């Protein structure tokens, strides 16, 4: 009987502590994380180009696009600067050029 009571108390205490735990927040990468990944992929793209590895080049371009899309979605502005709009006007035409270059060479 004493054992059951002890087990019940232990269970009640563990439930109380579990309820007191703060809700887990979803991890959201900052703009710097996307930028660092972009830089790494950009370097890999350069090596892919140097080695004429078009499959890898196409893959890295795709990854750069995906990362930047997510960066825009999560960080449309940074310190009041419209970074999403800047990426669209500055980077998108260049990325399209890169994609076309890979298609031409394939
Ligand atoms: C219009 C285009 C771009 C905009 C508006 C932009 C904006 C920014 C901003 C606001 C930061 C500071 C982020 C922070 O401190 O958390 C940053 C950092 C950085 N950006 Fe960009 N960026 C652009 C293009 C690029 C490209 C094309 C690359 C690489 C190929 C790049 C590489 C980096 C790197 C490596 C950092 C430093 C990240 C760190 O160490 O935390 N950026 N950029």
C-alpha cells in the first residue's frame, strides 16, 4: 500500500513538472544563417563551374534559390531595410543568368 502511495506521489510530481516546462519554440534561422549557407553554396557553385560539373552546379543554384526564398519569407526586412525586395531585384536576374548558362552548356 505504501509503495502504491509513493508511486502515485512520484507520478503526480512528474506530471506537475512536465506541465511547468515552457512550450518548445520552433527554431527559426536568422538572416545571417541563410547568408552563410548561401556563401558556402556559392563557393561550391564556383568549384562546380571550374570542374564543369553541371549537375552539381544546377544543384547548388537550386539550393541557393531555395535558401533565399526561405530567407525572404522569414525576413522580408532587416533593421528596416527591405532585404526581400533587394534580393528579388538584385539577385533574381543573376540567378536566372546562372541557370541559363548551365542549360546552354548541358
Ligand atoms: C540583395 C542581396 C543581399 C542582401 C539584401 C543581403 C543582406 C544581408 C544582411 C542584412 C546581412 C546581415 C545579417 C545579420 O547580421 O544577421 C548579411 C550578411 C551576410 N551576407 Fe548577405 N545579402 C545579400 C546577398 C548575399 C550574397 C549573394 C551572399 C553570398 C554569396 C551573401 C553573404 C552574406 C554573408 C556571408 C553574411 C554574413 C553572415 C554572418 O556571418 O552572420 N549575401 N547579408
